[in-house]
């Protein structure tokens, strides 16, 4: 007997292992994707675009008249 039998504990261990592997896999893949994007085109807008406002800088429109 062990974790491989059809007991409730075996099922919980199997599911917990699957959840842990999924979390680690998602984290690693997300980190690699963010790093690749950061190296190619960057993740942030320029400081000037940030000061101007992203509605105007990125979309060419204003959210409200102030």
C-alpha cells in the first residue's frame, strides 16, 4: 500500500502535486515571457508618455476634459 492506492489521501496527494506543478510551471513560463518582452520592446512607456497621460500618448484621446 502507499500513495498509489485508491485512498482519499492518495487522491489528495496527487491533486496537491498537480496544483503545485501547475503553479510552478505558470510562474516560470510567465517570467520567461515577461523577460523576453522586456528585452525586445520593454514593459514600460517612456517617462514623458507617462507624464502626458497614457490616454493621449497611446490612444490619442482624452478620458475627460480637465
